[in-house]
C-alpha cells in the first residue's frame, strides 16, 4: 500500500492552476479529472463545507465517501463568500490562476462580484467557466438545477417507463451531473488551447439541461428527426424490455450479438446455421432491428439452456461479445482493473486505507499521476493558500476572527 500523496508523472495539465468554486458532484467530478491530469486545483468551500462531505458512509465527520471520491488531488480553503473580505480573497487567488470554475448560479455569482467581468479585471487571461442548470440566453436561465430535475426535464424517467419500468424512474446514478462534468473537462481544456493561441481568456458556460438534452436526443429523437415526423421518439433496441442481462441455467450473462458476423458465429456455435440463421427476422441488421423484441426474446430463451461458464467458453471461442454481470464489489477485485492499476489501495492520513481510482486514460509522453494527494479536510489549506496569495499571518488571523474564512486550526 502506498501513501496517497505519492505521485508518479506530472500529467498533460501540469502548470495549470484552477480556482474551483464547485460543490456536490458535477463540478467536483470535473475538477478531480483535471487534477488527475496534472492541474493544481484550489477547492473553495463554504465554512460548512461541500454538501457531499456530510453524506455517509464515512469514518469521520465531514469526510463522506462521495466527497472522498470526487475531491482527491485538491487543496481546500474555506471562505464565507457572504463576507466581502472573503470575496476579495477569492479574487486575489484568481489573480494567479488560469481557470476560475463555479457551479454557483450566475446571478448569485454576479452579486458576489465573482462574475466573468469582475474576475477578468483582476486577471485578463482567466478562463471563467460557469457550470449552471440552463443556457443563460433562455427563459430558464435563473432556475435552480439538480441531477434529478435535469434527468426528469430531459426525459430519462419517461425512457425508463418506456423500457418497461412499472412507473417513471430516475437512472440510479448521478447521470446528468457526470455527463455535464465531462463536458466541463473538455470545455476547460479546449479553452486553454484557445488561450494559448490568442493570449486572452474568455467566459465559458456549460449548462446541464442542454448537455443532457444532447445526450438523450442523440439516441432517442428517432422519427422526430424529420419534418414532418416519420415515426415516434425512441431507439427501439435500447427500449425493448428484453434488452437486459440474460438468465442462464445457473446465473446471468451480458451478451450482445450485434453485427452479421456475430450472428453467423452465434448460430454456427449453437448448431443453428441451417435453422434460425435462415429466419427472415435474423438475416439482416435492418430485419433484426425491425423485430428486436422477438430477436432478444429468442436469444433469452436459448441462453437458459446452458450454464454461465458453458456460455462464456462457447461465446469466447466464437468471438461473440459477452461480459459477466458485475457488482460494484466485483469491480474492485476485477482482474482487468487491477492489472491496469485503475483500482489500487491508498492510505488517507485521516480516513485510513481506501480504494483509489486512477484516471482511465494512458499517455505516452505526459502521463497523469497514478497516485495523488488525498481529498482534503475542510479548510486544511486555508492558511497556506492565503499566504501564497500574499496575506500576512496577522491578516489571516483577522480574516478568521471576522468570520471571513475558516481553517483546520488543529492540523493546519
């Protein structure tokens, strides 16, 4: 087991400094990826801390599992942005940063004096990224947004119901947060490239609603793509209730017999090259798509005739795509994820032994760190970061006494 603070490689974003005013999942997920890619990330928290600090399970107060898994590689400064001196401290920190990123609603950010125009006056090269619920040119610009709300607004519960759920339901992952978080990562890196060409910063808005609408409509616009419509919305292959892990005689297996080659190999393997292989419903990709419910139901019937292990041997030999149905616990011991180093163990200085997830990409010249500093305690680096911004110890003491900031006094 290695200490989490050990690092190997600087990453492609080495030298980039980010002031991170995000909380919960979407923003922290994005900025942790940027930290894994080598950026220095300063996490600005309220005196109460990021909400995810308080969502268990946890070993110690304020260090919940979601927080730990979305905030490694960052330093924490706790600022009460309702206090004008705290906002001034944030602006001073921004003077030396390349990126300012926030998921505070733009209207509230402007009231704090931390909007693009205000930050740009202090740092003309700043890239100011606003992760918000909706594009600011629309009528919903000022509405609050959370993952559940955006899932609902973009049709995820409707799709779940169409798929066969007894009633509309949200996907059991923070889907909108993480999709938008990935949009945020590429927006930051693309803006950094643009600045390398122009020498000046810019404002970038990353809206959840539009990001998820793109994600959903790309699959499910279907007949509505055309004017006038030539069919209903929904990609039939994704919505058939038969699209699910298949029951075998002793368990379950995920199988996707997709293209013509796969189907020929599958029918040859099960001795149906003269039977089902000649069924008009199975002959072409278009025919299979038209009869997808019947096709998947037939495969489900066939899969029940052998054990999971027997199917894996048969399908692997035939080069038919299949995978086991894993649980989160299975993933932590998965041979692929262990061999690549994606899952490893680390030792958090206050939380003890932990499973750690690496960045999933591999780079030949500027590899991301395989291990990086652990998720910080609330205000762990407040004094250190204020010193770096030019504050004296006496000035920092005054800020603490005024309630403008908070620090982990016992361990700082």
